C-alpha cells in the first residue's frame, strides 16, 4: 500500500510536493517537541540558528519529494536537475583509478546516485531500512540502471573495494552513524560524532580520489543543482586524520546551503556497544 501511495504522489508536480512538504515540515515542528529540540540544538551548535525557519521548510520538502525521486521515471527526475563540474569526476574516471563519491545528508542527496548512474556505473553502500515495508520501495528506487547496491556488511565492503580496483565509482554517505567497530569519534561542528572510517580506509587501500557531491534544492520546486567538489588533500594520512578531514569537508559543503542539511538527524548518538566519546578518548592505563 505504501508503494502504491508513493507511486500516486510521484505523478504530482515537484512544485506541489515541495509546497505541501513545507506545510508538513512546520506541522511536525510544531507538534513534536523532541524533533523541535533536536533541530534547534544541532542548528545552534553549528552556528546556523538564523536559518531555523528555512530549515524547517526544507526538512519537510526533503520528505515529500521522495515519492518523486524514488518512483517517477529516471528521465522525468533528471529533467529537474542541472549538473555542475562533472568534468572533475570524469577526469578521475578516465584515469581508471576508481572514484569515491562522498555525499552528506544535504539537499536532495537521493538524486545524486541517479545522476551519476547516467554517466557511469555506481556501486552505493546501502543499509536496509528497519521497517520491512520500506525495503521493496527503497531498494527498487535505488537499484536502478547502472546503479548497484552494496549492503553495509563485510561482503558489501568487499564489493565496494572490487569496484574501485576495476576503476569504477562507489558512493557513500559519510555522515551516517556507523555500527560498533566501524567508526571513531571525530569532531563534527565542534562536538565528537561517531564517524565511519570506511571512506578513509578505502582510499588508503585503493588510491582512488575522493570527490564531494551535493544537490542543492532550488526554491518553488524549480528542481536541483547537483555539484561535484574536489576534496582538499591534507597533510595527515592516518585513518584518524583522514576521517577528521572528511568531517571538516562535510562542514564546508553544508556551509554552502546550511538550511538544507537534515539537522534533525541524531548525528551525535552513541551506537550500541560503543563507549561514549569522553570515555572512548581516554588513554588506556
């Protein structure tokens, strides 16, 4: 039934979905005290509290655009997008070294994999949803032509590495909280956040370049601008140093359109089995 509803909603104009998304975002904000508190806390911590009103609207848009992004035809979806600086990625692909695309939860991040898949094959790390009813919907939306899914498991990591060794592209959401043993505590907007080390490790093993990407949502449902940005190399080459540098790069991307980051996401949670940040960073006796 959920799939049917999404397919029906996908037939509506994007401008209409964004309009009702704005209303829905404010409705959730007003009715849910926990959501409201988390949104305010994260915005304030990052120094973007002045963007609160717009962030509420953009959060609603991010939810109501999903039927369009997931269920409309790829041709119709990508007609709403303009791609900037793809030549950066193409140069890396031409070098046959593989490419690691890093996309935070910024703007319409769901559209980026589809856009890349029109240019080259892409293997994306995928964590199945907790609700079983969402699995066929999400897997069907993300597993489109030229777009392969790698589960968030050891087997999935091997799939990603094999793709890089073949000179192909992979995609990850580096600000997604990993499971126990898959990350380290690294600062994100001035507070330790449990951060995945996989991008740094894959780059170290493969030598593939990191390329940042995000899709800025245009006002009034006019579509999206997908931008590819080079990763600025740092002096540190350890996994810890590279992971922190990736977090800093995500901060710089978010600064480009801060209202469009998903500030309600519990980025600072402690996964089960992981020692809290203050304990994890204490030296061992």
